[in-house]
């Protein structure tokens, strides 16, 4: 597809053939009512009509259409006679803030959202519908059938997680990943930026986190073999870069939720400041994957000063109301042998409450993995990863819950049973059908508990994802299946129908230069692999 722009007057003079798009998109909207009448034709005379409050959304639409058609459709604020418009508006008649009503007819398109975010999601629907053409090129018109689409998401938390600690990914790739979230109507980017194998965010008050903690002297080869490559590896995001990513996401109505995992998974911090551990070290940034026994010393007052200093700078960078504090996989052996930790009952609960109280005092909410459930404050948010049972228990107890179970949502796991030609060596098997089958808020929960299921997300842990293409490959197209779980009501879901729609959507992913798993389409795979 040609992406260069022809001058407007030349485009208008060229003979064009019409290609009809359709609304067989992912995620599937809640209601698509086809109407009688002629279709809408996107030709060189169309303009984008939007108030100044929606200028940003209008420019996104302009960019998407330019990318597909090769023409800048003017963005205007005043209506003129005899002009065909794609009109954007926020309307009180759309009661859901993230909902929208898209009306398509021969005389134009009207997109009304409950907020700017709703308008943005309607734009994604419009964009993907135009992309669903049998053949798209610069010298063609695009048509959409007359229809009224009424849509709103099932869940308010529609997230994707990315671990940039085990392996570090560039700012440009993080932005590309955020664009992928936007394409899938997702609104949460859970950014895992600290762990045993690397500290990836600049903290000005504790500079050794960058000087020491952001680099390891080698990485284990394979699945925790005895072979270390002894190749220095590292990197971190400056605060300016993190703010740039936050702003990039916010423009796309995506909230960046940072995770500072504590009190376990802190080996990179301990290597930087050994006095924060129970033994005083020495420690080194982790080379191996898995769980390390060295954790923050919960009986050391300096640890709480460190935590508060780190979170203060994190809150200054990230405006998200929710801050993820981890809390998973925390061995207790070092605490049990530590004189400073003696006398503290329920040691992890004690630590968690201190962190929760601090964040609450700053007007933020703390979110943690499901290990923090026992003894946590009532307003604690729980992310259920060890299956859905901990999340169900938390929801029945009145906690707000995000479902991210290993059974359905760990996309670093293998997506096919025959892994001979797979790039990742992570264990587990989660095919796309399994992801699609997830119901984060099933009828087996009480009505009250279902109200506490805020939504769901998938996680991408990067132990075995050494480059950016592998991240995309592990995510796609399972991420697309999860998007329909997040957005579409269960009664609208059908996997066979989804596969048909997914086939067209992946062609658009190719056009956007994303890498995806092609096992559902063997004809697209590399032929005769054994011959290479």
C-alpha cells in the first residue's frame, strides 16, 4: 500500500473504484443495525467536523485515514453547505462515558460519544471498518454500508501488561505497543519496570538504582541452565522518557499504571543499596529467572524511607490513581532469621499496610497481586493471577478485582502445543481459544461480587522475550481475543465468528507492521521450514 500523498487536485481527478468495508471487526460492537439506503463514500470531498474540545481525536482520525487513503481530510469546526462530513461530538444522550453511537449514511457519518474517550473508541471502529476492504490502495474510494452502531464496553479495566525489567525495550517500541492497545480499545497499560533482574526507572533521590541496579553482568541461557552468557545487559528509562510515554498513552485515553514490585523481587534494589536487605549483602542484580530469597527487610526503618521516596517520585511521573505495588512471591526465610524483623507479626501484611497507608495519604490507590489479600485493607485492589479463585474470594469480600489468571492471560506461555518452531521457551500452553473463553465475572459469583470485577488484562513477562518482535508474536493474536473478552458482552461472543473476523484483522496488523502468530492460517507461515 502506498503511503505517500498525492496533491489534492490530482487525487480528485483520478478515476476511482469503490471498495466496500464492513463492520465485522474486533472487538465486536454491542449492536450493529444495518439501515436501508446508499452507503457512505469516503472520497476527496469529505471533511472532518469536530469542536475544539475534540481536536485531538479529530487529528487521530485524520492520521488513520491518511495512512489508509493517502489523503489529508481537512479538520474543520464550522459546517458548510453541500459538504459531506464525518462529524465528531460528545453528547449527553450517550450515557456511558466510554460508549458511542456511530451513524453512517450516504450524506455523512455522525459519531457521538459519552466523552472524548467514547469518541476515540468510535474512531477505532470506523478505522477498522474502513480497513475491512477486499483491496485497499491509494486509487480507490472506501465505502461503508448505512448503519447505526451503539456500543459501550463491558468492563472499565481493559489492560495489557509489559515487563520491561527482565528485558529492556526502547521508548519507541513502548509507544508502538501502546498504539496496539489503542487499536484494541484497551485503556490500561500496566508497566512492570522493576524486578530482580533490573531496575528500569530513574529515581533521582536514590541514584545507585540506575548506576548499579539497571545493569546485570550476564544472563542465564535457556530455562535456568548452568550456562551464563556473561554479557553485560541493561538500560533504564529517564523520568523525562517515562513522562513522554505517559503523555503518549494519555492522548490515546490509556492510563499507565506503573508497578514497583515489593517487598520481594527487589534484588536489583538490594544490589544498589545492600543495607535495605536483612543480611546486608553482598547482592548482585539477578541473572536467573524465578524467585530469589533476598527481600526488603521489613524491620528496617530505612526501607520505609526508601519506599516512600521511590513512590513519591513515581507518583510525580505517573498521574494514575492506581499504583501497583506487587507483593507476589515473597519468601519469608530471611525475615525469620533477621533480628530486625523479630516481633513483627504478619510481616508482609505489616509492610503492605505501611505502603497502602502512604499511598492513601497521597490520594492514590494501591493494587497488588493476590498474595496481599490476607490482612490487606478493605480498599485494597487485587490482581488475581493464581487462577480466578483468589479474585472471586476477594470480590466476595468487597475488594475491587482485576482478573489476570495464568490459566488464560499469561501470554508469555506457548500458544501452540508443537513448540519446535516457536521463538519462546516459556512453559505453559494457552491457545487463543482458551483466552477467548475467559469470563472474568461469571454468573457463579454473587451480584455484589460481580460489581467488584473491574475487568481483566493479559500479562507479558519477558524472561524469554529477548526482542520486540517476540513480544508482538507472543501477544498477537491472543491479545485480540482478550480485547473481545474485555469489550463485548458474553451473549455476543462466538469463537467461530471471531475467527472469521480475526482473519481480516490480522491483515491490517500486517499493514501496520506488527508480528503475529500465524498458526490459525498455515498458508501464511514459512513454507518447508525443514529445508532452511
